[in-house]
DNA sequence: GCCATATAATATGGTGCCTAATTTTCGTCA
DNA sequence: TGACGAAAATTAGGCACCATATTATATGGC
C-alpha cells in the first residue's frame, strides 16, 4: 500500500481510469489528500476518546479554558463554527461527564454561562498541550520552504474549489 | 482571510502561539490541510445532496453500478470501508428513494443481493461522470511535478502520523 | 436428526452534526 | 402596561457513523 487510499476512493479511481472520463492523476491526488486528513481525523478522535472527549467537545473545553466567567452557548457556537443546537448536545455530554457546568446568566437571563469545572480545567490544560504537540509533530522535519510549498499548492486547490462552486451557480438550493 | 482556517483551528493556533508550547508553523500547516479537505467534503456533500444522496450512498451506488447481479451488504461494507450496520441504514434510505432493491439470495438465503433499479442505474452513471470531473477539476493546472511534490509531502505526514501512533503504544484500547 | 458454532442481516442505542420549530426572555414602541 | 419582534437556548427529528445485541440461516460433528 505505497500510496494510501481508502477502499471507496480506490474503487472510484480505478473506474475513472477504466472509463478515462477525467484526468486520473488529478483524482488520485485529491484522494491522497482526503485519505490523509481522514486518517488524521480518525487518530485525533482516538486520542481524544481516551479522555471521553470528541473533537467538538475538546474545542469547547479549549475555548473555555481561560474564561473564568465562562461563555454563552451562543458564543461557543460562533467560535467553534457549529450551530447552537449542536453546542447544546455537546454541552449535555460535557456536563454529564463533569467537565463543565451551566450557570444562569446574571444580566441577561436568556443567556447562560458555561464554565469549566476544576476537573475540566485540569483536563483542558493537559489535553491542549498534548494535542498541540501531536498536531505539530505531524509536520516534524518539514523545512520552512516545504511548508510554504505545501501551503501554496493547497491554496491553488482552494481556488479551483471556488471556481467549481461558481460554475455550479450561486442558486444551489433549487428544490428540483 | 488569506490563509483559510476554520474558527476552531484559528483559536487553537493562537493559543499555541501565546503559550509557545509547540512549533506553531507546523500547527498552522496541519490546520490548513484540515480546513481544505473539510471544505472539499462540505462541497461534495452539497453536490450530492442535490440528488438526495450522501457520500456514503454515492459510494454504494457506484459500487453497484456495474454489478447486474448485485452485491451483498457484507461485500458493500468491505468495499466501502464501513460496518455492515451502517450499510443497512444507507440501504434503507436508498431503497426508500427508489435507487436500489433488495433481492433474496439464491444459494445462501442469509445473503441478500442489492441491485440498482433502472432509476438508480441512470443516476449512478450520470453522477459518477459528474463527480469524477469535479474531483479532477480540483487539481486543474497542476503539473506532474507539482502533483509529485504534493504527494511526497503528504507521504511524509503519513510517516509522522504513524510514528506518533507508535509512540502512543499499540495497546490503545485500555479502558482507563 | 440435532446441537454448537459461525456468518448474514438487522435492531438498538449512542455520538456528533445538521435544520426547523419552540420556549423563554429581552427591548422597544405605542 | 401590553403587544411585538429579536435573540438565546432548547427540543424534535433527521443523517451517518459506530459497537453491541438479536434473529435467521448454514455447516460440521456426533
């Protein structure tokens, strides 16, 4: 398995080769990218699961780790990039496991303040350090130039992605 | 937003910078990678959703598109890289939407054969062509060397990922 | 023929994410 | 003061994934 691809991607790629309907080197490149980040995500999940945490929960704890007065679910949603409804679910789990507490809002009673418990505090600090070191380790041995090269190539994929979206048209939600 | 990062990653990165506990350029590189594939996955989901399909369902339909005798859920699970239980759910949706049919097995009555309906057949062909072209378009403008460079850099991340896993130890499932 | 065991598919229940409704509260305006 | 719209959190319902039962079928040993 020199070039790692997931099963599903491998099948698609082979078929594209067989039908030769698109540049298969490009497809391969895309799947290599997808397979790698898929693996990173999986490993990340495994690491976090050892502490009864998911990535979403970890981000919330991280967001709270230096906020003694807490943040509202609304703010957490904005900073974590998920909806408020999702935050509610994550908070339920974190509260059940004793990592956070919900406090009634003082000035605005619609808001609640989410704060880390002492247990949560400790977990957050340890985990953040561990996690950051792991993430950094993935690019161990890369020179400045190599990182720049990678970044530049990725930027170009971004642009192609945007271009494809523009071709699709802005009115995507047509219920047809 | 020149270097696109998701909210959550941006926050982690800034904190890592503040605490300087790990090489933040590496962390940034990792997050750029994650953000890009996150965007690709999202766009992919949007494209497929226009046809009432998810990525998982698309892969199943693709796997079936040249198998007139069908495949069993077991085989589909193996080739798609998900569990049989997941396949059951995906097939339920595909059957409800009229894309596939379940046929009782002939030789082994525990097995069932999943086949595409004519509607499913047509959908699968169209979609495969469209999807392959979209995926290929993401690397439009890349030279052979650029693709090689990218692939090589990605391979090195794979190796770092493996190394990190080895450091974590093989006995990861300890119920601690 | 009958039992133990293996295998196929599904059911159940959990997680994380979503969108859309719903409830509570706030602020404003008449 | 009361009505109304906006905002905060939650609930409800859906999807995709998982692990772990559960049920039906097959197979080998006796």
